[in-house]
C-alpha cells in the first residue's frame, strides 16, 4: 500500500532537507527521499569538507608566518591523512545532525532511488524492494554532479574530480587544476599552500571569471605571489596517462604545448541530476541538464517544483535552502517572495577569500547605469594590519541617480563573513546615504565596507 504525504522532497541536500523541515514546521505531512547521504553534496563532498581542508591549510600557512607575530615555530609539517580525517569528521557530524532534525520535526526519511511514474506518484527502489509514495506536492532537489569532458575523465588515481580531491590518494607534487571557478581555485589554493607546484588553466580571459574584473586581477596577483602558475585563455585539449605521469596538451594563442604532472584536478563545471527521474514522461522541460522553472520554482507540471542546483544557476547551497523554504511556504498556502538571484552572495574560500553580490562594474555599465564606484584597500584598515592581512580590496558600485547599491565585491581576509552586510543592504533596498549614516564598530574589518561607500562619493576618511 502506498504511503501518502502532503509533500515529498526528492534529495536531502541543502535545498531538500531545508524544504522538508520547513514544510513539517508548517504542519504538512512530509517525506524526504535520499539515495545516498543526508546532506547531499554540500555537507558530504562540497561546501563543508572543503572548508575544513582549507582551514587546515590556513593554519599551516600561519604557522610558517609565526615570526611575523613574534612567535617561534619549528618542525612545521602536516599529515595529509589526518587533515583529511578531520575534514571527514566534520562532514559526518553535520550529516548526523540532519537525521536528528528530521526526527525532531517528524519528517519521514526514505533511503532509496526515486522515480516519478505519474503525477503525484513516486516509485522508490530501496534495499528492501520497491515502495510507492504519493503526494499532492513533489519537490525535486536532486542537485548536480561534476561535469566530465571527453579525454579529461577522472580515474581517481592521476586525474581527480572534487570527490577524489577531498580524499586524495597521495599528496600532489606537480598539480594541474583545470578550471578556475570556485571549486578549482579552492583546491588549487589548498594544495598549493601545502607545497604542491600548482598550475591553473582557465579557458576564459581571467581567473574567477564570474567575479568583477578588478577583483579577479587582484586575486590573480596574490595567487602568483604564492607561487601558482596561471594560464588564461588556455584549454587542455587532452591528457596522456602513462605510469605515474599525466601529460597535458595545453592550447593557448593558437599553439599547443605539453607539460607533465603527477596529478590533475578537473573542475570544469557541473551538470544537473535529471536522469532516470521520469521527467520526460511528465512533460517537464529540461534545458542543458537543468529543470526549467518560474520564479517560484514551479516546473509547469501541476504540483511539481524544482529547487537548487538541478534548477540552474546560481549553483549555491544558500540559494537552494532559501528556495526550499519559499516552496514549502507556497505549498502550505503562504505568499512568499520569490528568490532574487541578484541579491544572493557568492563566496570563494581560497587564499585570499573572494566574495560578491549584485552587479559587477562592467555589467552595471552594460545595463546602462550611470554609476559611482568606491574602493577601499585593506592596507588602510587598522584591524587588517593588526591581523597581518594588509592585502585586500573592497569595491562598491552605486547607481549615481538613485543611490541604489548595485553591487559589492571583495577580496581579502574573511570577506566571506563581511559580504552579508551588503546582502542585507540590497535586500532592504538601502541607499548610499543609509550606509553612510550607519555606525560601523571599531576596530573591525567591516569599517572598510563603510569607507568603500564613502569613497564612491569622494568622502573616504582613511585612505
């Protein structure tokens, strides 16, 4: 006999488990179907374990700078297996917490592979057989996986995807990272800090290509200073694998050269998990591996929604979670506001960190805005100097006519923690005057946010 629910969520990643919990809080009878691990890619193989690895690299880097702080440290080293074990432990702790939250909120967990067999009807293959589940409302939160390009397929030994890089079989000596988006540059930063001779190849004209050009250039300068080799407007055409060596054929400016590496990480984007879900039979539109939705995550098929990575860019856990809340409230009869992509921050946890929200300077101009741009460097901030982190920049872009904050862009220490101030500003539709009139605490890095706004209007005090 089929189990019946008000709402069934397929996928227990940061979008799915949040949607399930919010639905249950609103009084709905909810089930969440997951084929592998509660927490999805984010908690198990993405956001969380990578941050644990990067924290280890950050501490390792600071240990080497001990004398800058009047300290002495000798015999500095690392045990990669223990670094990885700590990362996995952090992930395990958080995924276990989701199970507890499901029980607390009376969400039914079904472990298995789901397929839509008819409107409102799901077939689930579990380790006990096939179960049938029905629901008036179904939320697809199946996420995405690493894109694989012909000739660059990972093998887990010489060529890695993000999962392999999170549990590396060896410490790379000479590393090639293909792609300089958030995933690629974070792994490049991690292994480079631990001593790998690191080369990054980016097909676009700059690293971190979605970021403001000025921020990308600043970050690149720091990466190169740390010993990374950055190849822009370049393509890895193929990889020859022989023994313990990978020979990469890299094309740039019409010429192809070969370089040898012992490890390659492929980070060339993601594809949505849309296969074997029965979407075609229900008439769900899929475009380039992502489910097409409206601003409320509705697919056009009655009672069927799609949230998070499977529904397309921006591919961010916090966007997925917020969509999950919105859809749950919509299903429960509420009237939530749709998610605004332009007010969702992007964060990259390399060294130095990068964070942004809204329009870049170039995009604002392209859209016809008359703009004012403010900049403030870390070297002008007392807290940054005290921390020993004087390299960084905060940039703000305003509409000159209305004072609207169009975008904010940062590079430097802890900017991923600072960006939320500007996110709130955009959400509340604050103007430059609102931000200027706000009192920022001293001494903090946040004072640079204030100074950047002041600079856009020729009023910066400390630089």
